[in-house]
């Protein structure tokens, strides 16, 4: 499924948009990537970051290798307009895959859909492993790209959830959250909440995906015993991290790169009790008891992008989607 020597298959946003993939398929693919990484068969170096002094943009570069698929890939991410409202921001992300057996390129693709699926799938896996037994309520903070599929993925790994809540400040985003939930679970609906404190105090699982301008900032004191708080974007106050009974991170190194806004007054972050790959592998406990308040930091690992991107490339190439570009001719 590689490109011809000297050419590169480019998969656009519209190419990938037409590919059907189930939530369970995404979860399985992402989980497999974590397990392969924990087994020592994949490589996920620390991401590189550049950001101007005024903070108007941020860029990341991530390199990784998937040992199950024998694929090497580079992901780039560039976001501009962080000082502006969401509708004035620009975001571009790409993933380029190479077959490490043949030495030929597989594809270069828009990585936005990959990220919109991968991140909530990871949050759902964290919830499966770290939520208190019998968890029944979930609150999603934020209705952007990462918030819209958070509840469908949570229901995929925690089908016993009964009360589903969302807090958002954009009417179109709230509508999109409801539409996505009904598309995957037609018999379920989401409760739109305006009192974040009251909602957070009732939630067994909180997934904070909001942008930097969100008015939501859930405090540790609001959380009930056994609550699991998962940070993807914004919406949790630093106290949820610093006063947690247990701290889990997909990667402690990446948390120290991208989680600096959660630092204390001295600019420090607490030590991580466990990284998620060994938790998923069953070698480290997700939680020790039902009363623990757990904070989980979901920064995303490029190996999950590689695994899911490769899965999309397989599906796209089987349908002969994309454009062959003679990049090296």
C-alpha cells in the first residue's frame, strides 16, 4: 500500500471525511498503539515546540515509529491566533507516513480528523481504566473539535453512563455535540448545563476540552469522592491536579511541555504517579480505591496518530482515494 518510488499519495480533508470508521475500531486501534509502545516495540520521542513571545501561535513537531505496522511518521501541528476568538484562529496539522520495510512513502494526510478521533478515544480508555466502579455521570467541558465526540467515545467504553452533561459557550458547538451523540447513540441525549460547579460536583467523569478563553475552571473542592478529571484542553483549575489523590499522564515528559498552565505559584507541577501505557497494560493500577480523586492528563502520543493514520491510509488506498504527487521526481 505504499506510493510508487518518487511519488507521494496526498489525502485531503475531503478524502478522509468520506471514510466510515466505527468508534470501536478507533478505540481498538488506539489501544493497540499504547500496548505496542509499552512493550517497547514503538518509539515516541518528546515533541518539539516553538512559540513566539507574545503567544499568538504555537507549533509542534512529532516523530515516531510504530513497531506493529513497521511505519515511521512525522506529524506537524501549527495553530495561529491564540490571542483571538475561536472563529479567527487557524489550525493546520499533517501526518506523513513511511513504510519502514519497503522504504517508500505511504501517504501524507490532513491530520485533523485523526486528532479529532484519537484524543477522545484516549480519554475514553482512561475513563475505562480509571473511573470509579459503577460510574454513572459524565460532564464534558467545551464543544470544539475535541468535545464533540467525547460523549460517544465515553459511552463506547463506559456503556453504563446514565447522566450525560455538557458545558459550552457556543450555540453551534452545543448543537454539534448533540448531533454527534445522536448520530452514534440515537436513543441518548445530552443535558446542557450552565452551572459548572453543580454539574462538576455530580460528575463521576469530567473531560475538559475547552479552549483557553473558557469561563469554566473546575476546582478540586467541587469534586465528589471518586471523581476522575481528564484534562485535554482547558476547563480545570490547577487545584484538580495539585490536590488529586492520584495523577495519571499519557506522558509525563509531554505534560511538562504542554501542561505548564497547570503549574503552581512556584511554577512547579507535581510528580506523576503513573503513566497511562503501563496502566492500560495492567501492570499499574489505574485507581486504588473508589474514593480516590484522580487527575489524568491526556496530551496525546504521536504513536496513536500513526496507528490511526495508517488505518485511514489503508481504507483510503483500498478505495483509491487521494492524489499521487510526483514530489521527488
